[in-house]
């Protein structure tokens, strides 16, 4: 469940998994998340997925004709055991952030962008599993996104007593 701070209580809290998968039952969602987690095998997958999402975001911004500069900044903090990835790409809307952590969710469907991609990489990164892996395969994830001047923030942390793939309620603000 996610809390969106500063919004009416009638609309929130929200469960990103339900938002993303609608009427699909909880057991199916659990198996989908477990399958996604099992498909990653390297210690570097967290970094690779985060950077790939950032590169996709700046490439999409460029293909949409947005002005640069297009930047990806990676911070690795070995002392406190975290990584941070910042990009100047297209960002996600508040509604997209609500569903982004669910399995098989992708927002990379802009026809303008798709028509400009080369055939070689037309569907690179469009499976909708990267953010699910980052959310459920790590201890803690914070996501800040800015689109059209609006900043939306989400955070999820593992609830250890419920197992590897379940998280505490994400807090989303915007």
C-alpha cells in the first residue's frame, strides 16, 4: 500500500500491485514477482537495471525533441551500502508512479518515440520488469520522478517478517 501525502483520504492509500494488475489475484502477482526476481543472477543487476532505465528515459526525451542536456549520474556509496541514479529523462506522471513497481508495467509506448527508434533497439527495455526487480529485489527503494514540473516521490522497504518479495507500504508524495 502507498500513502500519497497531501491528498484526500478517499483516494489513498493505494496498492501499486493492485493498481498495476487490477483484478489479477494476489497469488498470481506473487508468482510473477518471484519469477522476475529469479530471472536476475548477478550482483550487478541492480546497477545495470537502474542505469538502463535512466538511459531509456534520456533517449526517449531526446527522441521526443526535448531540449538537453541529457544526463545520467550514478553514485555508489560503499560505506552506507546504497546506489543512486539520477537522470534528466522524460520522468513519470503521478499515475505512472502509482503503478510502476508492479510486474510487467511499462510506459515506453509513446508512438512518436517508437517510430523513431532503430529496428535494432525498438523494444529494448520494454518488458516492464526492471522497476519490479529493483523494488522487490532490494531492501529499500526510493523513486523520485519529475514530469511537467510535478515531482512525485515513492519509497518501499522490505518487511522482513513477510518474506523476500513483500514490502512495507510504499510512501508516495507529490
